C-alpha cells in the first residue's frame, strides 16, 4: 500500500515538472526573451532555453533521487 502511494506522489511531482517545463517554453514566455541582446556572447533566447532545460533536468534528478 505504501509503495503505491509513493509511486503516485512521484508521478504527481513529475507531472508538475513537465507542466512547468511546458509553460516555460510556450511562445508568450519565449517572446519575452527573443531579443538581440547577448549574455556571455550567447543570444538571450538560447540562454533562457538552456537554463530552463538545466532546471528541469535538475528537478527531475532531485525528485528521482529522493524516491526509493
């Protein structure tokens, strides 16, 4: 019984991370970062996308690391 509950919580957390990732890459958010400016020589849009990607991977790693 406890194992099923843990699996449900894990699945719920991963769904939240996936939803967050989806929201962060929707066009309204991307449009805010579509500029000609650069951050350390990288266009702002690409920097934003890489940061979102890193954050999502880190969240999945933390969530996965805490399970079992």
